[in-house]
C-alpha cells in the first residue's frame, strides 16, 4: 500500500519562486497588478516608484520572484498607469515623428560605439546596481 501524499510547504527551490526564462514577467506583472490600488491612492506615485526602484537596486535582492527586475521596472508600470490617451496626442505630430527617428538613430549609434565596453549583465536585470561601479574599472 502506498503512503498517502503529504502536502509539503513551498520552498525557495520551487520553480514558482525561481522563474525560468521569460516567466519572471508574469510574476512581476502579478505583483504590479496587486499593488495598483496603492499607486492610485498616492499623490506622487511615479516619484515614489522611482525612489523605491533606486533604493532596492542598491542592494542584492533574493532571486526569488525576480525581485530585482520587478522593482527595477516598477516605474514603467506606474507611468503606464498614469498615462491617458491625451498624453499621446502630441506624438502624432510630424515633427515629433522626426524627433523620434533622430533619437532612435542616436541610440543606435551610441549602442554600436559602446557595445564592447559596457557589460551585458545589466540588461538581464538579475542583480542590483551595486555591481555597476566595479565592472567599469
């Protein structure tokens, strides 16, 4: 006779807490959506999100729930909560499209000039920003 299955508590080694590849975004989106009522009640939500993102980036957060990525990208989620359709109306003007094309070209030029010098670990958002200074020396 088989022993009955006993539910074990979730641990940090479970795949749910250590997201694989792009599933970190689903966990981050879930946490952001849970925090939406808080951001809607604050007077300056974007400023609070930026400060929170910068402060959490100074320390190594645990890898569970992709916390570095969640907090690092939080200001973009809060900005998206704040934007309304009228904020995008000025982007449809012809001179703004030209300006956007110029900014895109400038960004491409900077990326091509610095791609060998800049470490790529920051793109993956796995660690805090405390390692940034050491990697440039």
